[in-house]
């Protein structure tokens, strides 16, 4: 484990203490669980976005014959605000 210090707002500290006390765990364990929850949420969001992006692959036809070779140029043209 890595030892670290954090600063919390007073209200955060009080709520964290109450949760830790209710669950019979240390404040450090409560913080670890909170961090795990946030990291898991971020991973789920990433996986969902990836699945959504991969889900559209092959569903649309542009009519262009060189998309696999020039996709970067086409994306730049589509998203470049100039």
C-alpha cells in the first residue's frame, strides 16, 4: 500500500466518519472503497463508449472508396471548425 495525505472539506470528513462508523471500517478503508467505486465507474463508462463506437462499425456506407486509407483526413475535414 501507498501512504498518502488528502485534504477534505469539513462536511466530507464528517460524512466519511459517519459512513466508516456505521460500516465498522476505518476511514482509510472508506476512502479506498470510494476510490475503487470511482475507478470502476470510469472503467464502465470507457467500456460503454468503446462498445458504442464499435457497434456502429460497418453500419454506414459513405460511398467513398478510400476511407480506410484517408480516414484521418476525412475526420479532420469533418471536425475542423475552419
